[in-house]
């Protein structure tokens, strides 16, 4: 009984104490919670202050040396130089597109342009027999000591032009020769090679090129027309000059004399070939005198008769 | 007599069969056309029908044909022509006009000059024909 009373008394005494302790516990929490906000606000202010502080510290001049050490300035300069070079290269490349071919690359293209523009007149787009002229002529050139010479031969089904060597780049020669002319004279491969060789000498001496070239064309070749209109008229005018040489004017006596004399000197080493050349000129002379289709021949290559006089040995009376 | 006829029939059938056996075609490499304009022909002849026209630096697949007995054919018609495929066309092109590497082409190097000439389709056709019609050669030092 006594024990029970003692326990009840203890419980009664502990109730107010427990109540206080729970209040105290509540109180102990709340001051912390209420205080925590102002503490946070206080810390933020510190940070901004710190940030502002660092902003002031981030002065370019103060890190300039570091940047220099990093090589960033050098990198920037390199990039700028690269860009400048790229732009100037692009500009140069764009400008180069307006280049006119120079002396070395102008002629073959120009002669082919003339052939293309006069295809219907010259009638070279025909089915023709394979004479293997390229083999015959290259071996002839080799026998005359002309090596590494590139040749292009085009057969024409026209009597308007009998034969010619067109102006070409220094590394090649373009020949045109009439198929009816070959057939009428019944020319052999050696005779055709001799005609082509005569044209080869004319081309080497540059007679045809000299007729076509004038001051205008000379300054046109190798120039650049960037920012200027293309001078198509000049091209057309000089293409017409081809026609003048090949259809009307031809070569002069002096040029013909020089060519014949050179042929004479070069071929005399082989008398068989020299005689073939003489016979060939005789055949051409007879043809031009008797066949009206080839009357113009003497006008272009003056003249077979004179050539014979230049070639034949003079009868000297001792 | 019947045996004799039978023998001939079998022999000729085999012979015709062997001839008509299709050649095995395989690519041997890519080459580039080096002239200004050129034609791909149906047969290895400059007068053969033109299948298509190509310009400088146009890539072509060069083919070889292998017969049933293992013989390989790369050049045709006096060793002047290559069998090539260009896009949907398969035909012949002059071997001399093809190079292993890309070329410096006139119309690319002097593009504005080339454009300025105002070449029409007819001119370009004739330019391609010009390279069909040329007979070309080069003198050499022979030992």
C-alpha cells in the first residue's frame, strides 16, 4: 500500500516537470528556427560582399601577364593571321579565274577553237581511212633528229585548205591536211610526211603566229580582266585572221624561200628523201597549173615553180 | 551418218556456247579524262556511236573483262581503247586520253576566259569530236 502511494505521489510530482520540459523543448527548437533565417541572410550578404570584392580584384591589367604566359594572345594573333591569309588567298584565287592564258598555253586552245568554229567549212568530222600518218610522221621526225615532239594531225575533206600547221603551244604541233589533196596527188606516207615537215619548219619559225599576233593580242595574252568586261571582239577578230592567212593571204616569198632552203639543207643528207621532196614539189607544181581546184595553192605557198628553182642545182658553166 | 551429224551439232553448239558466254567484268581503277571534251563510244572505234560526252577531269571507272578461260582484256582495238563505265553508260574511250591522277584543266584554270567565249552545245560537241578525229603521236628517242 505504501509503495502504491509513493508511486502516485511521484507521478503527480513529475507531471508539472514533464510539462515544463516539453515547453522548454519547444522553446529550444523555435529560437533556432527563427534565428536561422537572419543567419542565412547575413551569410548571403557576406558572399555578395565577397563577390563584389573579387570583381574589383578581376582587373585585366593584373592578369595580363598570366594571359601572356598562357599564349592566348599569340593564339589570337595566329588565328587572325590565318583568317587574313585565307581571305587574301580566296581573293587571289577569285582573281586568278579571270586570267587570260599566256603565250605558252594560249595557242593550242585558240587554234582548236578556230577548228571547232569552222568545222562545217573544213569538213574534218568525217569517216576516213587510217593511214597511220602519226606513225609515219613521228618516225620521220625521229630520222631528222626531232625527239619528244607531240603531233596532232587532222584530215580535212576539203580543198579550201591543202595543208598547214596551226599555231600551237611550245610542246606540240597541230597539222591539218586535205584528204582530196592527198588522193589527187596520190601521195605516199613519205610524201605526206615531207609536206607536214615543211609545215613543221614554218611553225618552228613562227610565221603563222607572227601574222596573228599584234600589239592588242600580245597585251591580251597573260593579262587579267577582273573588273573589266571580257573582250570577245578581240577573240573574234583574231580568229578571222586565221582565215585570212589560210584562205587568202598565205605566206610571203621570203618565208617560202627560207622554208625551202631549210628543207634543202636538212634533206640533202639523205638524197633519196631529197629527191622525193623534189618530185613532190614537181607534182604540186603540175597540179596547181592544171587543176582549177588548187589554183589558190600558189597564193598561199608561193610558189611551187619558184621552189623548184631554189631547190635545183644551178648550172654553172666552167 | 547420224553419228557424224550428231557430232557436228554437239561440236558447233559448244563452240557457239563458248563464244556467247558472257565475259566477267570487274573494275581495275578510276582514271580521269585529260582533254577538254571527249566521247564515250559504244564500240572501240572513233566512228562508233557516241554514248555520252565528258569534260576534263571527269572520273571514269576503267574495267577489265575476263573470259571463261581466264584471259584478261584491258585494251581494245590496237591497244587504243579502254572499256569504261561513266554513270549509267558503259563504253569505250581512248586510253591515251585517260590519266591516273587529276589534271590541270584549261577550262578550270582559265574559267572566266572559257566562259567569256560563250561556247554553245554545238561547239562543245565538235570539240569532243575533234579529239575523236585527231591522229596523235609523239617522237621518241629509240635505242
